[in-house]
C-alpha cells in the first residue's frame, strides 16, 4: 500500500517535471500543445475517493500552471477532469465491474477501453483549458481544432509512455 | 436543518466541484490583472530558480543564433562610434555640452523562463527590484521590442510579452502614422497593427518601430516589418499584419529600459488630464 502511494507521488512529480522542463518548450505550429501531465490523473486507482481525486487534480494543475503564469487555468481544467472522471467510469463500466485494486491502464483494461477513457477525459481537460484561456467563443472553431489536435497528440504520447514503461507486458 | 445537512451531504461531490472551480476562477481573474502582489507566479524565487536550471540547458541549443544577433547589434552600434566620424566643424571650444541629458538607460537581464504558445505569454528574467526594475518598464532585445515588465520580486521579474492578448504597444510606420499593435494569438511571429487610416500608402516591407508616447519604449525601437496590408472591417482603417523582428522562441538576453523622464512626463499628462476633466 505504502509503496503504491510512493509510486503514485513519484509519477506525479516526474510527469510535472517533464511537462515543465521539456514539453512546455516544444512548439508545433502553435495549434498543438501536448499536456502529458494529465496522465498522472488518469492513472489514479479506481477505488480512490472522487473528492480526493479532485483535490489532487487541483494541486497538480496549480503546480504545472505556476510555471507559465496560468495556475488558475490549469487547476480549473484538472478539476473539471476529476469531476467527469466518475461519470466516464460509469459509462465505460465492463460487465463484471472494475477490480477495485487496479488502476486504469492499457495493461489492466485493454487498449480499446483505455483509448476511449483517455480520449474523453483529455478532451474535457483540453477544451476547458483552451476555451478558458481565450475566454470567449469568438474563435470557436480555431479553439476547437486546437483542442482536437492537442488531444490527439497528448493521447499519442500517453499511449507511447504506457508501452515504454509497462514492464509486465508478458503477463497478459 | 437536518434535511439541509442531508441534502448537502448528498451533493457533496458537486459542491466540492463548485467550490474548487470558484477558487480557480478567482485565481484566473486575478492572473489577468496587472500589478498584483507577486505571491505565486513565475517571478516567485523558487519557481524562477527551477526554471533557470532548465534554461541553462536550453541556452546551449540557441548559442549560435544568439551570437549572430549580438554580433549584428554590435556592428550596428559600432557605426555610431564618434571616432569613426571625420570632424568637419571648425569652431572649437572647451565647454562641455550640457544640451543633452540621458533619458534612457538599459539594464541587461537574462531570460530564465519563456512561453510562446499560450494565448497570454510571459517571460521571466533574472533581475528584480534589487536591480532597480519597476513594473511598466519597457523590455527590448538585440533584435527588437519584447514587452512590458509586469510583476517584480527581489531578484526576478515577469514580463508581459508582445505575445499577450492584453498587450497594446504604441507603434508607428516610417511615414509617421501610428496605431496600436496587438496579438491575436495565432502565430508567435505575427502581430496586427490597426487604426492606420485607409488612405495611407503602406508598402510591404516597411519598418514598424515604437513610439515614445506611452513612456515605455524609447522612440524608434524596431518592432518588425509590414507583411501584408488589407482593408479592415468598416473600410476606414487598414488591417496591417506585421512580421515581428524579435524571435521569441530563442530569447536569451534582454534590455530593460529605464526612462529617466517618465515621472515628469506622466505627472504633467495627469495634470492636463485632470484639468480637462474639470471642464476648464
């Protein structure tokens, strides 16, 4: 249990560091901004209380945003993600329910399930982030394209990272 | 009362969500304001120190480009060196010329953090109020105008870059017509110059430089070149796209402009304004 918690905290710190030190400095046409750090929120265990997830999301968003002077924006987007997460669980619930000891990952839930789960949540996060940043619906379609492209790119990165770091692939 | 508590308990998740979002929105609005107390943003010492480490690595990647910028600037400044001029005047006197006073001084600062792909971008530099930097000072680089100082801590300051939706820099064309320069957030190298009357002839490639109206920048600092000219909505004014001369993606060193006559100009203008408002 304690080892699990330490692992989760380390994952948060590592992903935030990568986001701030590397990904924030990558520019791809101005329309694609990958936010890999949401992966840490996606990977929180199923049984974690949803209120606790929300508090963790707030702190994570704040920590990332402080480096780019938009802490409120990132915090808001992360809290939104944490808010819809239980709903997405319910929506995608497999017939036999979730094993409460596991956490959402390609390894436990299969690629198909994870892709839908991650795509929905990342889209919610990115849409909140980009629309709040523009703070109007003036450039509605530009922002929508931006949200869509960034979602695809973040999802792509997350899947790559999942495959790179899942050691026990042979188990399945 | 018990029913109320039961109701609150039933919707506790929703309530927590609303509470946290209110907090976030409060923070978002707070971040939009100019001159707030710098509690937790990138001019905070801990955050800025961490970013400095990251940027030390990044600097190596842009060393070649930045050397080229500085060499070009040196060449430009060398052209003003008085020893290069042959003195044609014949009258000589021993008096020191006091007809000129220094108006602008420049403080060199190193960029420690910089974003370009948000809609509102900020740059953090490693000089703060300990080095005499104050909010509202202009910031330029070897290649052109950069932005305006926003928040200042003891050893760091954050600069609201030209790439920020709220930045309105006063700039002018070679012909003397001036207007505000704004950024629409689409491309880190393009800005829009508006309020130039439609009858003004503007050529592609014309230089766009700063004016001294707002006391932020010295007059004539390079901003960019005209990239395209289109009639604006309504037809009275032009919509001019400007290719910015500053490359924000590899900024390394910037100069912070201190204007010695700023207070004098501002107090005079404030006085005139208040007289105007009182109807005299």
